[in-house]
C-alpha cells in the first residue's frame, strides 16, 4: 500500500491518474490530533487533490491513503472485491460500479454523487446532419465511440434502443484507444465516420474542426434530463456495506469532506479551482490543458444536491443492463451475471450526504 506522499500509478494502471509527490498533506506531527486513516482508490485525481489541499479531509479528522486497486486485482474495474475484503475502504469512481458489483455478489453502496451528468456528447458529421436528426436515424451509420464497455457505448446503445432500433444497428469503428484522436479526425475529414460519441477533451477537439454538430448533449444535469428524463449519476464515492456498518462516523466525515469540496467547486471558476491545487500537481501535467478540460466539464458536477435521485439510479441500471458490451475482459465481466435480481435501492444510500448537506456549513 502506498502512502499519499509516495503514490504513483503503475504502468498497468496508466488510465488512473497518479498524485505527484507532495500533492497531499503529510500525516500529523507527533502530538497533533490523531487522524483516522482511510484507504481510497481513485480513477481521477483533480478533485481529491483539491479537497486535500483545501484541508477538508484533515478538517474532518481523516488522513487519505491512496491505494492502487491493481495491487489486489488485475484490473481497476474489479474494485468491488477489495472493497468488500477491506483492502480498500472507499473508491472515487463511476456509480455504475455499484451495479456491476451487485450483479457479481460484491455489493458496494454509493454514498455521495459528485457528477450528475455523464459528460458525453453525441456528434454528427456535418455532411450527415440533414440525414441524422435523431437516434431513429442511426441505423447503418458508422459510429466512433470508444471501447465497447464504456459509458459512451452504453449511451449510444440506449439511445438507439429507446428510438425503437434493434441492437447493433450502427457499425462501430475505431475502438482502439491508441492513436484514436488522429484516427477519428482523419476519418471525419475523409468521410469515413458519421457519428462520434466522446467525453472531454476529445469532444472539444472535434468541435474545433467545425465539421461536426452536437446531436445529444449530456454535459449537464439539465441537458441530460432533456434527453433521458432524469439525471445520470456518474462519479461517486463507493463504500462496501460492511465498512458502512462498522464505521458510520468515518463514512460521515468522509462525505462531509466531499460536500465541502463540491461546494467549493460550485462557487468558483475553473481558473480559481486550478489555482488552489498544489504546484506539484502540475509537475507532469500541462496547466493550460488542465484548466481548459476543467472549464469544459464544470457543468457535469452536481450543484447543491449531492444525493442520488431514484430515477437517475434507474436510468443507469436500465441503460447498462440493456447493453451487451464487447468481448474485452471488462466487457465480458460487465455482461456476465451471478445475481440477476438487483434492487436499485441497495446500490446507494443518501443517509450520509443528506446529513452533510444539512450540517456542514
């Protein structure tokens, strides 16, 4: 297990950003108030680094130790088992991991919703925009949407199904991650792709070409509700029921810290947030690129209410369960089922976040 000071992502976990040295505070000095250690895994590091640098974890009596889940499992999408075994206490990850955990009898609960929109945009090549006006027109079209197990693919599949199209109505192209940006841009220029489904920063890269037009925009709660009728719980804090039962006060303090962080995000600009990150955070990052990406994703953050809406939980469940995913390790695991009867109410609890929203000033 790595301490906060020394944590670095392994090569196998290249998709998980690492904290640079010094990004988090050191443990308290001798004689200072003892902090409760919480072992946490992350799939994104800007907000955790912000919360730590602002002192919110320490204010709540917590010391966060970053744990690489691939110490225990070959892939970070298998975080549910180390959470249940106590090797990890909490995870900052997508809400749908609670669903997949339940389907494999490794239950975890989401305790705070940090993003209530998935941040996905479905874009149509301008040469096709008169022919593709809605998901009903997806049939036979070529779509670049990333990995076949991703939220981007889930969104695309669910839009097609809701419009009445049968599965696999589109032809998926350019799923390989290596060199994808250049491949998609070249395909767009040469007329070899009709639809593109991506997150930032790829979305902005495509929009800057002026060769695409947004068709479905899921970059804010309001826009997502217009498309699907409810928010879409995305990045969340996940904890095993065993830990919740045994350490409810620690869970409450952890959620309190995240509510503090989210309120800071809600009341500041991207530039102001970037300015509150430690200088060490940018040792291997481009400050300008990080600022632009944050500015373009600010609308995805939950604002004011960090509890889980039942309709949004149902949306994530229905869209995921309607997807057959691909034949990658992650795709096969996501579509396999040990427990076919998942109660959506078991995937989250609003007990801690509602108390935090009321009590934290």
